[in-house]
């Protein structure tokens, strides 16, 4: 029997399980290893914070998804991957051997400091956000570190939620550098200004500043330390280096996608958009590798659509040099997000 182990229940592996329905046979055992039975869809997180969605609306049920595909669900956190020995060790000490493995473990926030609240994993973040609203000061002063798409969306979602509550509160956004095209950056500054969110540009954060009731960390992606220690070849930042087939360049029995992977010769953003686009190729190549068939290549899109929610039902849309904004952009994002999550219901 061939054993395929999927590490992590991120966007890519959720879609892989959809495509594995009616594929898994008696000669193939597929195991999904993930800390919990659900995966939170990142695109709807700001909407949950703002109150437009319930937390359950943004969840994908991995347990049901695995059952429907005929896969085994193993709940546990990966402690170590030994690519040489072809086995995975969990925090509880269990060791899982594999013939083939696929990594979709995500990333961790870059430069996270003590006492700051990491936005990932989202389950823990939701808990801390609820605690702040329910037991924190009536008018909390909140700091957010990281002014990429995730940071600015979160800042406006939090301020929208505080304003709707009517008890006051402030949000300060720390930005080390601008990552947006000039036209989009201007739209974002205007949107932040409408919420009276203070933007501190060119201000890297190295510690939790006194005077804030909570500091949330939404910086760029950093690689999981275990990847460097796995024996797999990684790039300079510690992400698994893969070829066009999403296959490890050093270990052909290991695949990787999403934030966990770096495509050889191409610098792709760490974004769920790319994980979603990689999923069909990953699923096809996992099917092919267990059958000894030639691989197919993943070709990254040259430009991707960006929809940045602005607290209320308003969003900024951009693609390449084009950008626009309005309520229609939020409804467009809402339709896309709901359609995507509905695939797993």
C-alpha cells in the first residue's frame, strides 16, 4: 500500500481533498495531519472581525472533507519532518511514515515579539479579539503591526467594530514600508483617514509600545523553523524550494504549496491567491506520482485581483495598474468569498 501524508489543512490541501473524491483506493492510504478539524478561510477574517460574518461562516470543515474523500484525519501539530527517514513526528510523540508527503503548513508572522498577538493561527486570534471586546477596556487603544493587505483590512475592521459598538477606541497602524502601488496606497490612506486610523509609516516595531491595550502582529510571512531542519532544500528565507511541479528540488517524494513553498526561479508573494491556483496542479501531480506518471507544471498568473475590504461594506479593487473602489467592490468580494467557501459545504 502507498501512503500519502498531507501536512496542514490550508487552502491548497482543502482543494486537493475535493479533487481526491472517488480517487482514493484500497492500494492508497491518504492521511491529513492538522491541528484541528476546521480551517479558517483568511479572505473572510476581516469580515468576521467587523461583524459581517459569524466565525463559522469562514470555516472549512476538514473532518467532513477528509471523510468525503476517504482520507484519514489525524489531529496533531507537526513537531518535526525527517525527509531522509520519510517520517513525520507529532508533538505528542507519534511518528507517521510516508511514501509521499505534501506540505501546506502555512507560515508564521515575521519578527513576532513577546506579548504581541499573532493573527495566525486565526482560531487563537479570534479568541483574543473576543476577550478584548468582552473583558477589555470600554475604549481600547489597539496597535497593529504590518500594513500589508492583511494589516490594513484588520485595522479598518477593528475600528468599524469599535465604532459600531459606540464605546470608543482607537487603532494605530505601524508600517515598515509601503507595499502597494501608488494609486492603491493613496486609496488606502484615504480609507484609513475616514476611520481616523493613525498610520505610522517607516516605523518598524521591535517591541510592544506602552499605552496600548493590545498589539496585533500582521507582518509578512516567515518560514516555520522545522522546514530548515527537515533535510529539504530551502531558499534563503527557509521556505521549501520546489520546482514547476511543486515538488521538492532535493526530495522528489515531497511536494509543497502555499506559503510553505518557494517556486525555484520565481519570487511569488505569500498570498492565499497563489495557494488556490496551485491546488489543481498539486492535486493532479499527487495523483500522478502515486501512479508513476509524468508531472504537469504550475504556471503562476502574471497578475492577480486584489480586493481590500475597508471595515464596512466597502472595498478597494485593483489588478495590475488598474484600481477602483466602492460598495460594489465589497459585494463583489463577498460574492467571491461566499462562492469559494460554498464549495466545501
